[in-house]
C-alpha cells in the first residue's frame, strides 16, 4: 500500500479530510524549501505537493509562474528537487510527497532515470500537468514498477469517458481543477464544484482533491464537506512573494494560513 493510499484511509477512519499545500521548490531560494515542508506538516498538512520549476508552464497563473522564475534564477532543476525530497525524508518518513510539474524535465532526465531516482528519494506521487492519459503508458509502467502513484487532473468539462479512464490509470487520488482557468483564479463556484464531484464519484473510487482557487479557511472548510482533499497553492506562494525574501516572515505567513485552514476544516465535521 502506498503512503498516499494509507494516508487517505487513515483520514477517512478519523473522519478528516486531507490538507494538501503546494509550494514551488527553490522559491524564494533553495534553502527555504525543506524547512518549509517540515513547517507545513507541523501546521496540519497531510500531503505535500512540491512544484518542479519550469520555464513554460501552461496551467499556472501569474503567482506560480513568478515562483518558477525565482526558483530558476537559483539554477533549480528536477534533480535538485529530488535531492530536496530525499533530504526531507531523512526526518519525515510518513508524509506523502507529490511532485507536480510538466513533462519536459522528466523527458530530459529520461523516464527510467526519473522513476528510479524518484523512488530512491522517497517520492510518493507524480502529477504531470501536460501528459494526457493517451500518451502516458511508457512513464506509467515505470512509475508502477517504482511504486509511485500517477495522479491525473480532471477539469469541469471532463467527459464521463475521460473520468473513467483517469480513474483507471490514476492512483492515490484524482485532482479536480475547480474552474476553467489557471491557478489562483478567483471565479470559484462552490455549488458547481460540489455537483461535479458527485458526478465524478459515480465513476471512480479514488479520493478526490480540489484545487485552483482555494484562497482562505472559509473556502477550504466548505470544500472539505464534499471533497476528500483540499489543495492550496497560489495563496501560499503569494505569501512567499509578498515577504520579498524574508524567509522568516514567509514561513510564519504560510504556517498561519495552513493552521487556519486546518482548524476550519476540522470544525466543519
């Protein structure tokens, strides 16, 4: 059983929902990332999504685009991100870590080399935004051999056929993009999200996480009533940006937001 599957089972038994924060590895500088990962766990994070910086993102809004730019100025690479996961694992063997990014860095590294290094580093899941399921078989077979869960994105306009396919190929959880747009967008219709998740649940047994547009504790608590996980990214990355290189302030701000979300989510049950 993967760490992700075990985590969702434990949370279900406790009648709790997963809080999944996202930060970009290497933003605002490489020394910040691993301490921030540990701090987020202490603040109530159940799973961590770690963004792999990429120069040409397609799904990320301006906030995360700029985070990638800041990280790339520090020569961040996929190999350095995997080194960070390994360092995190030296003190935390339980919290699942999911890499979120784009296919190009994986292609450059090589599928087998990536799968082997991700396994040895302690990666639990991989979410590759621009890898359609129709073209995923080569990488998925290697991830399966490595015991790493492939995670797929579902959109508001995903068809039943596509949802079923993602549910069959995916492991760990499915990530529902709550709106038609990029990360950090503001036009979030929670009633529509709830309706769509009900439709998705009829087509897959995988846990469902919701992200894109989760900005505060109130939204997180509402989503947690009908989703299995709440993913928060841009709201955290924006606090790092606003801190303007003050790592202490950035860490305190993201911890405060996560604690407020964790409290609100737990209070909603």
